[in-house]
């Protein structure tokens, strides 16, 4: 039995999300290999080789994989994946695009967003916005799986000495082309990797009022998130959205400000270690999952909070 992990990276550095899949693979058991598909990505392969528990790194270096186009990477995975019992990737935007394609090409089902491994064939995954945990068993010869990163601790990124093997095959499906990308730049931590997150909801009233969170975030070294209601209202861009249809976070501290606590939002943050809620409605559902709750007007509470820090 062997497990292939699809590395998440930017052609320069290995994304820490990959380490969560390594931990899941360790629970499954067997040899663990990491596939680095990119362009001029030798440094990523070297970093992957140092991850504890990994026995081999496959480096597929080609311009066809430079931007992780799902059509091309899916073909690569289907080509080399047939010799593995499990193919894993952490549930990032890229993985959610690539893995179902790879599963279809291998003629197996895709198992999405697992939160626990029971054995090599049986897994747990959340359904109905996290209100129900389903136990699923797959009889497919190859299990193609995305892993909920917040459910598994990251494996150590040092201590390993895996061999690096070059994969020469380059697959270009010629069905899509990379045009451009616009990257949001911020001095704050990335939302899914931050140890502290402070999020605002519809109760913030406007995008300008999100500045009330900025001072607190700067002092705490926190990332700023938002509920879907705040995003849909146009207060903030959608890359700040936390929830079932946004980003899944599990920081050490999550502060929810002016967020009622809709089911889809709770699904994205309820695994946080400590949850603090500030809302003027004492009946707000967010208080049902909060470790600490403050019933107060956020426009009064936030300035006092910042001053106290």
C-alpha cells in the first residue's frame, strides 16, 4: 500500500497545507510519496523531501504545470496514480479543481473533505454544513481524497531525507490557457494559516466600518475575515469569506463581530480552539458555539477592546 500526496505550492515554496495531508497519510499507512507538479520548482521538491515520513518525492517540472491548470495536472495524476492505493491532497481551491478530474480519469469516485481516517478504506467527512458527520467506505482500488486541513495537524517539515525522482512526462490537454492572476497583498497573516482571526458580519454596517477591526488585528497579529452576508453586501471582497462556501479556518482564537452565526458560517470556523462572539442580539446562534460571549454594541465594544490591548 502506498499513498501519493499532491503538493500545494507556488513554484518557490511548499505550502504548509501539504503537511496536513502527510499526517492523514500516516494514519492510512504505507509508503508516502509527494508529487510536485510545477515549473522551475526544484526548491519545492527539496523542501518536500525534508518532510518527516515521506520516502520519495516525484518532481514533474514542466511549463504545462506552471499554473496548476486542472486539465493538465489531472492528466499527470491519472498517468502516475494507477500504481498507488490512495491519492491525497489538502482541500484547497486548486485541489478541489484538480482531484475530481483525476478521479474521473481513473474511473473512481472522489471522496471530499475527510476529517478523520478510520482505516485504509473508511473515512469520516462532514455533510449538511458540518451538522452531520458521515462515515464512508470505499471499495475502489484507488482512493482519491481531499483532506480537510483543519482536521489534521501538520507533519514536521524537517527531519526527512526522501529521494527525489524526476518525472519526465508533460501533459498539455490544450483545453485551457493561463491568462493572468491578481494577488491580494497584505502584511497580515494568510487567513487559513493565521493563529488569530477576527471576522466581521453584516452587523458591521459597511465596508468602511471594517476599519474598526484593523487596529485590533494589527495589535493581535491577526487575519481579518468576514461572513458571507458581509461579502454579499459588498462590504469586503470574497477572498475574506469564512464559511462552508468560503475558507475553512481553525485558529487558536476566533473573534466573531456582528456575525449572527448562520450554519454555513459555523461550518467554516467552529473547529477554532477558542471562539469569542460580540453581538448585540443575545439570541444570536453564534453564542451557541462561543466559549466567550459579549452582548454589546460593536461600535462601543470595539474601540474599548482596541484601547485595552
